[in-house]
C-alpha cells in the first residue's frame, strides 16, 4: 500500500504518493494427524501435530509424512491418506480460507511368537510381524520329531492348533512343546546255533528292536544269561567263543545310540549247549584211526591235529586208554 496527503483548506494542494509498503494478509492453516500426535514435515521442517501455520493464501507448501511411525512398544502407524487426497508427500497451494490438513494413519500391532524349549518345534508366523488393529491372525505350531505340542502361553491359552487371535493390541505368544519319552522295544531272542564246542566262535543275531523316536540302536549280548558275561555294546550281530563247556542262555538287549540311558528289556533267552573238545591223534598210544564213517578220505583224518567237527570218525582202541587230553 501507499499514501498521499493534501491540505484540508486547499484540497488541490496534494503530495505525491508515498513509497509502497507491502502488507501480507495471512490465514491460519492447521496440519494434524489421525490419530493425533504423530509427526509431519511442513516445508521441510518436522513438527509434532497438531501444528498451525500462518500462510498467505495462494502460497505453496510441502506436506510430507514418514511411515511407519513408532508408537508405544508393539504399536506403529502406517500412512494411509491425506484429507485433501494428496500423496504421502505433496505440495499444496494455500486456499482462500483457513483449512485443516489431516494425515490418516492405520494402527498396527506386533505379534511376536516364540518356541519353548528352543528347537522343539516351529511356530507360524515366526518372529515379529505387524498386523492391522482388529485383524484376526491364524497361529499354528508344529513339533519336531521328538516333541509334542503341549499348548500356548502368553496372549494365547489352551492347546488348539491351529488357532487364531484378534490383534487388539501388541501380542506375544509362545508355543510350548514337551519331549516325547523314548522307549526301546525288546529285541527278539538271539538267533544262532543251539549247540557247539568250546573255542569255536559262533554268530548270533537278533531281529532288530526299534526306538519309538526312530533313533539308531546298539546291542549288548549276555552270553551266559545271568549278566556276568556281557558283550560290548555294538551291532545286532555278534560272535562268541565260549571257553568253558556248559549250558548257556544267550539273551540280548538294545539301547539308543544317542541316549544310552534308554535301554530295552532283556530279550528271551536262546539255550546254547557248549561241549568240550577232545583231541585224539592217530599216533596216540592205543588209538588206531580207521577212517571216516561216511567213507570220505581226508588224509590222516584229522584237521590241525583234531577230528573234524562235522563228520564222524571211526577209531579202534588197540590198548587201554590211560587218559584223554582236553584241547583247551
Ligand atoms: Zn534316543
């Protein structure tokens, strides 16, 4: 604006115009958020709203918001729209009347899931995820092979699986698992010779037992049947050479290779009769070797100085036998 003066008595006497003075007419404009209290940037500066600005109508300004914005723990706000329909970051031209610009945000809550004990299973969704307020979220638990799902703790209860929860606030859920007790089935009675001779090794094996958890097994033989002559833990097929003649009750048990305290019952016993072996030589006094009863011929009828175990020999006693030597 500018001004000029004139004389009241002689109005035709008039000054020139003054120099101009610029006067800006401003209006208040409000920028806020829904929910209130979040942050916006106006013309590059950040404010916690609501904030009011005095702008000249027709002037241009930038409105922008960052998204998401953190609220209290487990809560955040995600930009959804401006009241004037503008983009998340946009420029406005101040209109001719006071105006309020509102940035609307959607409230989200976190759902954090966990597994107990660690490694006992999985839960879905896992970790921390964000959901819109009011959303129903399906949650499921899956046990590892040696565990069973036992229920929920935290913001879920019971043991329904899968189940769901309503995200009406930050949530924390733990899937609880219980270890399945391991048991080993009793092996079958050892299979092998029911008779034999001292000093000869015989093989025995069992139909394999099993772990309810599918774990690998190892086996132990009880060669006598009273727990006093135990094999090392090992394969389901082991050999034994008894050193003393007698009647034995061979039995076997199994245990988990991974959890060696988990042991099966003893199997039924297999009766094994072990005989002494006598060595008779053809050159022994009072002995004449006549040959094999089945007509076979194997030289002096002896193997390593002993009669073969699986064939019969005929001997002739040519004089009184004074004694026999036990081979072992
Ligand atoms: Zn095991």
